[in-house]
C-alpha cells in the first residue's frame, strides 16, 4: 500500500490547527503578507521550518510503522525543501529499506529561498523519485489541453518528440537526472485529461 499525502497546503489557513498553535509560523507568505499559493490552492506550508519539518518526519514515520505502508506519494513535492525530504526519506528507509518514496517534482512559485525538491534538484535527495511529465506529455499530449497531441495521435512524430521518448524509456527525467530509479514513467495519473480522455 502506497499512501498519497498532501503536506504542501491546507484547506483553510485561519482555521488550521497550525495557525492557531503559532500564528504565521507554519505557512509561507508573500512580501505583501498574503498567503503564498504555489500549490494553486492557497496556504502553502513552510516545510523548511523546524517544526513543520518535524511534523512531516514524525507523521510519515508513525503511519508507515502503524499501517506497514510500502511507500509514499508526495503531492506537489516541488513545494517541499530538499533538506526536509532528505530527512523524511532517511527516516522512512530506517523503518523499511525497500519503501517506495516518490512525488510530483513540479517547479512551482512559492515564497521561500529554500532549495525545493523539483526535477532539477532530485539528485540532491537519494532514494527519492519523481514523476516524468515529459514522457507523459510526449506520449499522449499535454495533460492540460484535450486537443494537444502526442505520439499516440500523430502519424509522424517529430525528432524532438522521439528524442524525449527515447530518453524517457532509458530512464532519464531530464539532462541532469538520468538514473532510472529516480524517474517514474507514466501516462495517466490524477491530473486533468487522462489517457482515455485523450
């Protein structure tokens, strides 16, 4: 069983237990004082802060131990900082060395100077993998546009598409992440237009 977790935002900031506990500490805010919304949902959490980092480490460890989980999928993992994800991975691997740990390493804008766990930085977190959106989009077309075409819809795919697919099948996520164990190839997940839709 792989548990899908969302640590990157909460539904409501003012009603959140985190905000009630220490106002303004557990969340990221823009320079104008509004809640950061790199998630697109508002209320980005601040994984780089010591106590939110501890919450992520402790809660994932508890759930993994209590329910004998086989892994974790981190929603919008690109909003979490590299140091926190390293500590989460180390903690979980001490519970189960074979645990699968991966997430969405999308590059999103959020209010922090911390190094985030995006595709470009995946090499900084050993034993952590990320979804390969390049292979997804080149196979079926962009996830966000029903009319966008990929290899499946084209009679003659272009050289760039063939190159991207070849690299993806070899396990490369991008030019810097070329370890097949770090690249999660897929065509459909929960994001917008599915393979069937396309």
